[in-house]
C-alpha cells in the first residue's frame, strides 16, 4: 500500500524514520514489511520518510500492553532500516495527516537532517545498565564505623532516639550514594575509551549503579564487549552488566515533527485570549496570567481547565516559533497547516549542544 493510497483511504500516516534516499531502496522496505505491513517510503530531494499505516486513533487511551507492542514494532522497523544504511528515528507515536504534510516535513528539515547524518555517520548506540547485589553492598556499608556501632545499639534497642534512627538512615543512604558515585565514575572512565560520546541516564533504583547510552562507531561492537569484560574483571565480578544494542542512536538524535492545523491554532488562541499573530513572549505572558486565575492549587479551579490551558499554551508557543523562523508562515493565522521539524537530543556527558530547527530556521541548543 503506497502512501498515496493510505491518504486516499482516509487514514493518517505513521512515521518511523528519516533515511537518505540513496541508501535505502525498495529492497529495504521489503525486509521491513516482514515486521509490519503497509510500510513504504515517501521521497524528498535527498531524504525519504519511512511511513506505515496508522495504528488507528493515535496512542492516547491505549493500554500499557498495547503501547508496548507498538513500541516494539516501531523499534524493530528502525533497527531493520539501520541494517541497510544510516537512519534518523522519528519520535515514537508521530503521525502525519497525509503525504503532502510528510513532503513538507522533508523540505523543512532538509538542512537539519543533513547536519545530523554528518554528525552520526557510521555510528550506532549501545545502552549499558550496570547493577550490583544490594544486600552485599549494604553488608559492606553496615561494617563501617560509625554505622556499625549505631547498628548494634539499634539491634539491642538501647534507648535509641528517633533522631538517632533518622541519623542512621541518613548515614546508610549517604554511604550508598558515595559508593555508587565512586563505582560509576570508575566505570565511566573505562567506557569513555570506546565511546565517541555518552549520555548518563538517571538512576531510578538502588540496585542500579549506572545507566548510560554510548555513541560508538558501527564496527566498535567487539571493543565495547572487551571493555565490559575488563570492567567486570576490575570489579571482581561483583557487578552485573547488561548491554543492549547495537541500535539506532536515538538518544543522540530523534526527529520531532509537529503538524499544526489552522482550527487547532484558532481554538488555542481563543483559550489564551491572544491574536494569531502573537509573539513568543506574549504567549508566555498570557499563559502565566491565566494560570494564576485557574490553577487548582492556587484558586481551586478545575484540572480540566488547567489541562486545556496548558495544551493551548504548547500549541501557540509552537505557532509563534514557526512565525519567527519561517517568513512565509505569515503574520496571522495560516490558511494551511504548519509543519515544525526539530531534532531532540538528551544532554550528553561531554556537554555538547544539539542542533534543532523550528520550521525554516536552525540553531544550536545547549
């Protein structure tokens, strides 16, 4: 099923990735169709969008299991594409109303895609998650002074005050964080030897020591494996290493595409009580002024009102940015839908910025 056929059938298009047109042909798409059906390419001048049929009704309201299955399929398509050539993944859940809008996104994002592909040429991503035996770590910590001495008193219940119990908990927590930081620092020193760049993800569980995304050359898989073996030996087998990859470098560059409909912008402008040609600072001022009057925590207003205001704010902010960066966008509400293209990148450990583009303009975001 072609993109044009999908449009004519009344269904929106689901976007998987942006690829160089000369690196991915029909053979690539045939392989992807083994994962999910109705996959095709919409070609621009230098880049193509890999699209498929919409899952229907978007992603809102779906169960966690449904979202999980859709995400697995999305990642599988992108990874299959990656085996044939360079890929810029599109954010999971992105849908375009029609092929015309996809073509406009390819046009708007051309320079941005070009820059990103140069930066990530011949690169891939690994995610390394390192965990430890929490019971063994706590046993080591409990043997340290003054934790050991206070633990004996707690066990014997020798008149320990609530303040001393709180102090004990804080000592244990601080000791755990100090040890985690030291081990993570040692691991990062080793991983930096094989990585072009890396992004440290937040640690959300006590048993996790480090969660990091590595950007490496596509032929560096064996070097990553040797590095992990070396780190395992250095820490005498007390850590567990989970390596996920190779995969597309989504942590280092994910394409974001927003499609703004004229009636969507008009409704948002009414909610915010602003004109269509308003600027970014005026949108922010209007939002903060209205939020002070309806926020549930401040005035007892309804959550639905606040949610509607927040959504209108996001829409008008994107609209205002489009007006500032694309002269042809117009000073008033556009008669045709707008397309905003940007590339999202998490903050890397090297502190490098990311290139982003909104409509026609581009800049570096730190």
